[in-house]
């Protein structure tokens, strides 16, 4: 009886240890840098950077709008996603629809940029898509 109880106890402990190990390894051991990553896009006309009105970046999977401050120093550059968004993006990448309207011509241009993240990712990363949207 004691042997059966001892074997049952050991088996239970081993089973629970394996379950905990699986949970702990859900995200592999990663060494992340402290760099703050972002994915940007530039709007241009005739090769020159231009600021746009009605800029938006919308995750096509979730419908969420990714809002970021526009860098003041550089004309035409907009942050599509940064490390603040990493956990809200899919590991295989989400398609982000980027839209902007040229103020002078009222022309609207759109592009899709695929960006990956995920709960186990350290940083956002551009998977595919353009770096520039041209009003030419």
C-alpha cells in the first residue's frame, strides 16, 4: 500500500513538473536588445518628402488604428508601428493599411505594409511592403 501511494505521488509530481515546463517554454528564452524599434513610411512627391493630411495606419486583422506621434524633424516620415505595438501584432505579421492625403492636390494614396510582432517577440519588424508612397 505504501509503495503504491509512493509511486502515485511520484507520478503526480512528475506529471505536474512536465506541465509547468511546457508553460514556461511557451516563449523561448530570448535575449532582447534595449533598442526601441519602429517601422516607418515616407510620403514623397517628385522625389521630395511631403507631409500629408488624414494619415492613418490600420491593422487589417483587428481593425485597430495604430496611433503614433509624427517625428517633427523629418518631413514626410510617419511611424507605422513601433515596439509599443509589438504584443498586438501577429507573430507571422499583420497587414497594416497606410493611407495619406496630399494637402495641395487632395490626392489619397494607400499601401499595405506587413509587420510582425507577437507575445514572444522583442521588437516589431517589417516583413514586406514599401518604404515610400509616392504622389508622382
